C-alpha cells in the first residue's frame, strides 16, 4: 500500500539553530482514502510503467489508472497494428477511447522488403495497404486523441476512406503529422474539427510542404 507522507522542519524561535531532524508524520493518508477527483488527477499525469504500477496498488485505483498504461501507441510493424486493433477495440467503453497519442509508421505497410528477398534484383521496398481497414477501425474508436502521426496518408485514405472521416471528426487533436499527402487528401482540412496547435505535412518522407 502507498501512503502520502511529509517530513517537518522545526524553525528556530529562541536564537538557536533550527532543528532539521526528521519527524515522523503524525498521520498517514492512504492513496485509497483519496477522493475520486484527486485519484483521477494523479492518474492523468501517468503513462506506461508508472501507470501500471499505480494501477496495481489496489482494485479501486486500478479503475482510474489502468487505461493510462497504453495511452500512447506506436505501431511499427503489421503485427503491432493487428495487436493494437485487437486490444483497443475490446471493452465497454472500448479501450481506444483512452488513447491520447497514436503513431503509425510506413513500415507497417511494407509488402516485400528487398533485404529479405535474395532473388529480387531491384533494391527497393514496396508497400501494400490491405491493413488500412484496421487503421480505420482504431481511428473511429480513438476519438479522444491529442496527437496523431500517420505515414503514407494519401495511400491509406484511398484504400480506406473512413480514415479521412475519422480524423476530420476528432475534436481534441492538438498535434497532427501526415506524410505522403497529395492534393486530394488535403481536403481533410476543409472538415477538420480540431483546433490544431502543431501541424506537419509532407509530400513524401523527405520534403515538407
């Protein structure tokens, strides 16, 4: 069990040096004794392992903190994306509603990396976007995102139009990063409901608009 505690320092009032010795607190306040508003505020500042450790202190605190464990998600492989969709679309409410930051790298959509194919003479990576439907599923459920990074945005939207609509419908986005956009995919900003503080878009991986 975790407790809130504080040390005290005795100030000098008679001309002598102050007493800096530690005095045990007279009362110990258990985290579980705090009201719901305070627990919610504490949990809102945690993520990852810190949130998990806090959630494991007791059953009541678990309900406040467990959703903060995976509030940040970075998908780098197709397997990452499949696992993310399976996990975050479970529960009532769906766990995706607690996501705050989501990044999906272009490597998720690699079709056949040349370095793994000894018979492929052209050293070039190709991509395929059959997993774009999974991205759409997650984005439709993750409407409380504060930050979103999507690579190969134009390709994804062409294969799964729900991606464009889901991003446009978000109201809490503060940061948005989109790579490999084209003129057609830029029409998302016509309907975007979020008031962005940070925006980065590029026509390919190396050049920014």
